[in-house]
């Protein structure tokens, strides 16, 4: 049977690609593969950028602002009283907060650094880094529900089906390295966040721009990078024969189906897989780092081991040309994340301690190596928590205000912009994800209003029809 003539290249790849394994080496052996996106490099798209790459630290579940970075002494003055913002406002609770009794933070706050930033006792290590951070104190969301709020912070929309910010940046700027992905996701060792892979999707952008998930804590950190050990039939001779056949079918497909972006993306993924077989193991091997570096990130401590490893790998990846790395803390679900409904006194420290030392270590390591000069670091979450109690000592979801901070390339250190009210209930100066995304794109040399893709008759963009660059946090 003449497979080349009886089946299209698309069908062949779709039905047999997963079992060929060695087909990933196709790019190394023939040059007819579609060209990769043009690399904009350090010149950006629209103006000279301050940042070349991004590390985003996402606290999944809704980190409480009044228990971390937004000190609210007013809550202690009215502890136990019914929360009353005035103006005959009808109080609402997302899940169940009967009584709406004011709950002050059980965690002690102190001022740190020359900037005098108030920081809770749950972040003793990060507190020492505040002079390098720019705080956005009044972020808001359009929803109190985890899934839609997480979509909003990652894609700019509350519904699924839109590209993640990392995918937009990959699409706009291309790669800095031919050997590693442009957009990498390092999930929590406990599992994927709310929305699972929807937070890292390329949606209607070419699929090669979606986030590549790497799980360094597993024996096989990258799925399907190599053929399974049971596939004994994959020999060098079989690989060679398969590649010869694919080469012939590539040429036929180019003539019969010009511009087939799905096949182009599939081939690009094989090209990248071939190179990652050689480059990824080295990039993920933290044993190459010194014992001092391991201590800095907390890799030798049980509570910080997993997140610390991910932060160190994030640094190693951006050193090797990955443009956008997203590091997640907390999996989806009712526990093991920042969704502290039960007891803010016990649940928040339990999750905060896992990230505090690693993030501080990452910032100090980047700074010591000179990488912070052209790397942007972002710390964020999907929404905040209520100033009144849920049950006895928990906090419910609050879309009204939460905190984000930036550090690194192009960021003015030691400043804060935006303000919430005296209770931490609502933002006095609301700042949406659109503004944050516009600012991040600006630092990368991209005008957010000009980065558009025509989809279903609409010129789509990351910031939809909104967004202003937050100039107050820019150097």
C-alpha cells in the first residue's frame, strides 16, 4: 500500500504522530518545515523594551490582601461588629458568611525597607525585598468565582476561549531560543489550577504559542517528549524510513493544502520536541546548582522544596532563552491553595511559607546575576478576600480589591500605586487586569492597542477594548 498517495500528511500525523516518537527529529533532517515566527528580539514590536522576558508567580485561590500586604488597622478597631460600609449598601457573600462580623488580621504587620512598606508576618523573607518591588494596591476583578476570575487575570476575559497573556507574548515576539519553548508553565506539584490548561491556552492563536507544561517533581517532567519504553519497534532504521516518508508527504501537502496552520503547528511542535530532547534535561537539572543556591531557594527544606525548585528552574529557563515562565502556587480545589475559607490564621501561613523563601531567593538570585535588569517578575492572584469573617475565622472571595506587585526591568522600585478603602473591601482607585496587561506589554516593547488578531470578524486583543499603562510604577 502506498501510504504517501492514499493518505494526506495531516491524516498521517494525526493518527500516528503520538506513536512515532522519533518523528520529532524531522526538523533536524529536512528544511522544508514551515518557518518559525519572526523574532523581534530586544527591539520589541512598537518601541524599545525594558524587559526581554517575564516570570509570573500566580497565587491560585485568592490571596488575602489585608493579611499579606494591605495593612488595615481599622479592622481591629471594629472587630466583631457587623461590617457596615454605609450608604445602605446591601452586603453580599459569595458562598456563606452569616453575620458579616468584622475580622481583623490575626497576623502581625511591620514596616520594612526604606520605602516603609507594611508586610504581614506570613512573609518574613519577602519583607526584606520590598525596596525592589512596585505594589499595585487596588487591583479589582469582574467576578468572585475562581474559574472566571482566573481566566480574567490570565486572558483578559472571564470566559474560556481566549489566549493567555503568555501566548500573546509568544505570538508577538517569538522565541529567544530555538531549543526551548517560548511559553512555559510550572504548575503546583499538587496539581493544575482552576480551569486546568485553559489558563495557558493559545485559543485562536496558532497552537504553538500555548504554554508548555513542565512538572519537574515527576520522573517524566515533560509528557510525550520521548517514545514510551514499551515501543521497542522504534529503531533508528524505522525512524529514518518514517522521516523519508514524511519528507515526501510534506511536499505533497504544501501543494495540496497551502496555509494549513494546524499542520504547521504540529510540525513546529515536533521540531521543538527534537531539540528539547537534548536541551530540556540540562535546563531542568538543578543538581548543577551550588548548595548555596539550593539553600537560597529552600530546595533542601520539605515545605519549600517543590515551589523552590520551580522558581530555580524558572531562573534557569529564562537564562536559556525562554521568554515567559508562569509558576503556580496552589492547585484547584477547596484546600492546598490560597482559598482560605476555613481559618485565615492557620490556612494562610501554611500556604505562604511554601512560597516566601523561594520567591525572595528568586529575586535576590536574579538581582545578583544581573538578570533582574531585563527580566520582569510579577506576583498576582485572581481576587482578594472579605474584611468580615466566614464561619469563625475564614474569609470569603472578594473581587473588590487585591494586591499585585512587579519587580525588575523598567519597574520603579519601592513604590505603591492605588488604594483600597479603610477596610480592604473595595478599591478607591480600581485597576483592572487590562491595565496590568497593558503595562506588561509596554515593558516588553508592545503597544497593547496595536497587538490585534482578526478572529470571527473582530479585531481581538489581550486588553479587549480597555487598558491604560500604569505609568506610576514605571521607572
